[in-house]
């Protein structure tokens, strides 16, 4: 299954680089902050075909196709193009994410940044790797000495938006500075120790499940905005669920709480 994940990530990456930095049509989904392109669909198709060829009995949950329930104990969770808005604008802050769940727990996660050619893989209890080399353990650097990524999408929930802006103000006043790609790149930089943390108030299961495992296996943490463990309940209901998260080294994660 690990070999299949790597094949799928790289195959998707090849497709995305073929489309990248060329004119691309976009279609809005649930809001102005969420779009889809033909590259998303081509990438997803290739990944699903590879999985179904090897494991036709496994469940698949993907951003574009939804939930394919085959009553299996294993579920592949796919984001065929994370950072679509960046991709559509010709900005190389995008990649592919695949997580493998056993029951409700992610046991393997992969991320691929095709422009850089960097591949990240983590297995529960076995560590996190970049291009086959172990990621160094994430150091506990204080919020004051850290770069923090902060991401907040369009929402009609004024109370939630205002709370998010309060947190952003707190981060600006108490961190070294802020950065944001609003994509998997922010989380990868946490896993590599470049960012002290990332706060993203609008994510789906396919956005965070692989990255959470990579970060935790590198010695960091990912929690909900209350500091509680993220709970995944595999099924069609998870498709619409929003997961506001904090990820980072333990010192940063504990010093930034939202609600």
C-alpha cells in the first residue's frame, strides 16, 4: 500500500505539472474561495484508477468524487490538487495529498510537491520522511520566535470570522511574523520546522489527515482549535465537515487557542 501511495502521488504530480502555468478554466464550488479545474479532475481520475486496480475492495473518499463506500476497513482519502487557487493563478504552492485510514484512524499519509519534486511519507509509529530521509524532530520554539501561517477563507458566519480576525491579531502581536500559502505548503513547512505553526480555520478531511500524520510523526501536533484531538468518522457525513485546526510544535500549539 505504501508503494501504491507513492506511485499515485507521483502520477498525479506529473499530470498537474503538465497543466501548470497554462490557461485553465475554473468553476466555483461552494463559495468564491473554492474552485475546481480540469487538472483536479484529471489528477483524481488517475489516482482512483491506480487504487481500484490494486485494491478494488477499498473505500475511497475524494474531494471531487465524494465517498465510494465498499464496506471495507480501509479508506483512501484523496486531495488530487491541494492549493487549486494558487495553481490556477500560476503560483507553485500546490500539491497532492493521500491518506490511508484503517477504520477511523489515519495509518499512512503522503504529500507530494510536484514543482519541487519533494515527496513526504509517514506511517503511524514509524516516523516521517522526505525523499526517503527521516525528517528531523520538530523543535519546541516559542511563538515569539516563530513564523506562523494563518488561513481564513470566505464565510458568512460573522461571529466566526470576527473571532478568527481576533486570533490573527494575537498572532501578529506575539509571533515573529506571519506567512500564508493557504495550502499544504504551510503544513509541510511546519513538518520541516520552518514554520512554528499554522492555523487554518477552513479545512476538510482530505486537506489535513495526511498532513496531520506527517507532522505528528515528525514530533509536532495537530489539534482542533480547542486543543482537542481531531476525530474522524469515516462515511458520507464527513464530506461536509469543517475542521478548524492548529498544527505546530508543541510550544506554539499550546500558546494559541481560539475558543
